[in-house]
C-alpha cells in the first residue's frame, strides 16, 4: 500500500471518556502540526448535509477536504459541493464507498473546483446508500504549512453509537489508494 500520511483513529468506549489528538510532520523549516478535534457527529442519508465554512484556495492558503466513511450493506454515495461566498456552485464531486468497507479520503479543494477563491463553503451530503460519514477541512498556510482544522457542522446529526456498531459489523478494510 502506498504511504499517504492519511489515516483515521476510531476510539469508542462503554462509558464517558475524553481524548485529544495532534498530527505533525517534519519539513525543511521544522515540524508543523495541528490539533484535531474529535468528531462526534456523523452524516447519513437522512441527516441532511454537513457544512464546512471559511475555506480558502489562493497563493497564500490551500484547503484540503476529507471524510471518513463506513458503508453498511449497500454502496455509500456522497457528494461534496464547493460554493463561493455568494452561494454560487464552484464545483462538485461524487465519491463512492463500497458496501461493507471503511474509507478515508483527503483531497485538495482544487480537485473539486480548480480555481482560486478567498471565501467558500463546502456542503457534503450522502446521496444514497447506508452508512455514516464524518467530514472535515483543513486550511493550510502555504508559507508556514500551519494548518487550521475545521470540523463539519451537521444539522440533525447523531452520536457515535451507530458508527461503533457499523465498524464492529463490518471489519473488512479495503487496501486501495487513499483508503485505510
């Protein structure tokens, strides 16, 4: 499997607990990192859409959009749409997660809309299938590589119990590019 630096950590328990996480990478200017907020809300076909605000793609900043998805008995189809500050669609892309698998993808916003923008919002929705999705964005300073993690806001989302039951029920992990 190709090393991508993308991964997911799933933590679950039968009682209350807390956790923190931080990612970092070493580069020519030293180590840079970002705190990652644990995700507790998940999107499915009935919960509407996830919103990722304050995205930027310019000479000074870049945006990466990611998702962690668990598909149940049927393929899970999700759509990521990028909107400018006035609500005009800049681009859209659909992703498919095979039935009974777990996928973690992390892509540049330029793979959705190959243009520069100073302010945009991504909307993510499950268009069909059964399963759950957690989505996030990261806005990165191109000079310092300092990143800001943006968790999605989801209206009508639910907690982690369904995710836990789907992962236990579907332990098969794919070994294709961009999935862990």
